[in-house]
C-alpha cells in the first residue's frame, strides 16, 4: 500500500440538543453572529444570545451562493465595529459558513480578500501576521461540509466566475452539529444540501487523492445519506432520519476535506452560474453518468462502491432511481442545456482542477441522448 496522509483539526460536537453546549465552545469570548436574514434564523440567534449573552453584532445579510457584492456589505459591517469579536459564530448552511470564513480571513478587509482571490500573491504574503478570526460553525443543513473544511466559495456573477478562498487557518475551530436544528427545514433545501453531501461522499471515492480513511468515511456517509434522504423525503420531521443525514454529511465533509471534490462539482459550477440551479442539484444530477465513467478504473474505488450499492454494475441505475424518487431531473436538457453546451461543459470540467481529481477519462464518460423523445434517457 502506498503512503497517505489525513488531517482535520476541527473539534466536533454532535448530537440531539448539542446546541445547549455552545457556551463551552465560546468559553466566555466575545462574538458576532453570521446568519441569514430570515425570521427563523433571527429566532435561533435570539436563542443563542439568551444562552451566551449579547453578540457584538449580527451580520444577517447572507444569501445563497455568497456573492462579491453581498460579502462586501458583510465585511463592511464587521470592519465598522469599534472592536473586533474574538469569535465568529456561523449559524446557518454552507453559504453562512463560507461567508464567515471570508469575514474571518482578513477581519472585514474585503479589498484585501479580493486581491488574494484574484491571485495577488503580494496581498497574501503577510497572512501569518493576521491570523483568521476563530469560527464556531453551527450548521442548520446536512450538506455542504464547510464546517470541516478550510476553504470558502465566492461567486462573482458580474464576471461569471466561481472563486475559492483557501487557507489552513480557515478551518472552523469547533462545529456543533445538532440534528434538531434541521427538523422543519423545507424539503427543497433539505434535498439540495443532502445531495450535495452525497456528491461529496462519492466524489471523494472516485478521486485520485482517496485513501483508506477517506474511503471509509465516504462509504459510511453515502449509506447514511441515501437512507436518510429516502426517509426524510417520506417523513420530513423524522429526527432519526435527520440525524442520519447530519452524520452522513459530516462524514462526507471530513472525507472531501482531504481529497477535494472531482468531476461532478466541476460540471456544476457553470450550471449554477448560468442557470441559477441550486448547487446541490447542479452537482448531483449527473452523478450516475460520472459514476459510470469511474467503474472499472480502480479496484479500491469499485470495492467502496460495492459496499454502498452491492452490485456495482447496477450502481448507476440505483443512483438514477434515487434521483427519480427525489424528483431530481437527471438530464441536462431539463436545465435548459443543449447537446453542444453540455459537451462544452463536460470538456471544460475535465480540464479543470477538480476534474483532474477524477479517476476516469473523457473517453469513458457516457453519451447522453438529447432527442426530444427521450429527454430523461441518461446513459448509453
């Protein structure tokens, strides 16, 4: 067996009512809350402040797919404080946690963050002189894995690009995963975030950086997420199913925190930018096709997929059936993409950094039928 490494420094607190222990994670430090503007998050923030004492401020302008204009507003709010908080509490889904990382990285100096994102190495030369603010992440979705990674996604719609901020000091200090916070989450974000997590698990398996630890985490994650998604789809208030999804998403996050993602995610970025498709849907609808391109390439990958699906020859069809059950269209045409654009998206995805993590090749990627008579015929 060749050598491998695994690293993740995030302290994890998991369980029903784990939020009650938030004061231990804060340890008396001053804090600001980063969250969404919705009323339900205002109520959760009120609950936190009743438990922890008043926050220095609430930065509650976060929106889905954090954009450059929104992040500038959030950073301006943090920068305007007379004294910086000791800790940022990220209360919400992946967009909130990613936004908190952008805020934490340069203490609200967004121009400096933009220079770093744009590849200005001079801007990042003295990063060690300004360590990131610590983050306590409290995810309210079972999906993104941002609570256990050291990178954040920034969307630049004006220039039609997706940017990534990555620094070792952007791992959250602590994550508090309380499945109770996910009960009552509407089905659309539940499915999108859960499928994002399933994509993380599978993408860390058919990955050139996979190792025994990441594969073990990913196999367990995929099992928990597939079972949990089906149960939550039928019974949204099932706390046990929500707990399985939360644990599966956490395991998937730990797995891809070391492997990064692969082809399906690279396919998704253009679709989210140009079509506005939720990230979790954009990175999961093509998973059966991506899986088919991975089968038979690597024995360890095949063995891991066999642990999840049993018969790996039918694994793409099993995954397609899951997406059908969840109401997720599997054909690019359903998202307004024609055959020419799809070929361009897939070609570009294989050429990108995440695409190069994928163990398969462009030649193995299945042909999709774009004839009007068969809009959902996925694999040939």
